[in-house]
C-alpha cells in the first residue's frame, strides 16, 4: 500500500529512523491488529497504534465507560461515561488519524467469535484483566499462528511477554493453570502507561521486523523501585497448548534387546 503525501508528512519523524523508511511504513499501513480490551492498557496501545500508522485496528470490548475507569483509561473522557468503550475509543482514534481504519467490536471475546475476529490479524494485543479469556486468546493465536503480546499490571508493577507461535514458549508455558483472580485489581495509571507503551512497541517490532521482541523473555517492571528485570521463559514439554507443535525429544540410545537378568 503506497503512502500518500499527507502520510509521508505525518510519519516523517519515524521514517527517518535507520531501517525504517517508506517501505517499513507501508508494512504498518498494510497491517491489521486486534486490541483485546479497551481499558488502561488498550487506551494507550490504541493511541500509539493509531499514531504510528497501523492501517487497520480492531477494538474488542463489551464494557461501557464508568467513572472509576478514568484514573488510567486515558482514551475515555468524563462525557463518555455510560458509552461503549469501543465507540468512545474509535471516535478518538479516527480523529487522531483519519488515514487509518478503526473497527469496533462491542462484544465479549468467546470461543464462538474469537476466530472470526482475529483470523486476519498480523498481531493481537492482550489488554485483558482476566486469565480465562487470556488462555482462550493464547490457544487461538497459537492455533492460527498469529503473534501476540501479553501484558498485565498490578499497582506499580507490570509484565510483558511476546508470543511467536511455533518459535518460542506460549503463555501457558509460564502459567500452566489459571492464577487466582482478583475481583478488583489495584493499579496506578502511569504504570499502565509504561507497560502499554512497551506492549505496543513489541507489536510494532513484530510487524516491521525491526529489533528483538520479548520472545521467551518476560519483562517485569517495578515502578516503585524503578527496576526492569527479565525472566527467561522456556517451552514446557507438556504444555497443553503449544507442545503438540514441537517435535518430541527422543533418546539417542537405542532400546536394548537384552533380557533383564534374574
């Protein structure tokens, strides 16, 4: 997809980055992503996805805006209270960048609709707040071979992990079972902003091929101590989701034909 003159001007500051140029910008224009959850993480992700010029952005969230969202969900404003989050977000993103297409899905992600929503995506962003849906997203992305980026926040802390199907561990390699869920998750908005900015940067890297994504490396950010740590994540040989896509290791020793002694 060729850039028009307005797009060339809009994206000038990123196109002068080494190894970027018009060809990389055209990759972004031709890309489709899905942002699952338009809350704190999804607010920041969607703004930067729009600003960087990702051509087709799918927004998925069934919820409406309420007052308690506004400490962190910066894409929604006070007059948006009671409005569907995807509608509120789509209005802002289209205003920010009319050169892109924004497609809102005011639905809850389920086994029945997930494939239809994400099947044509180049990258999916996990901006969820529950592991039940995260596990569904993980499995579907692995089966459809769609890269996706997982992120989560708690108070001042956040985590990011990029999953490339058949090339590294998946989410269930690290979380074999659904962790205990909290009814209300404490979180400070600025910490969400840090994690979301890292998450969308990972998505941009997956689309453009620039840089080294966090594949097999869980990034943990502690905003109170302002530390950034990496935990290496390995594929679990018995992972119920991704182990079937990797060859089983076999012993280099042949089974003996000798009968056991007395």
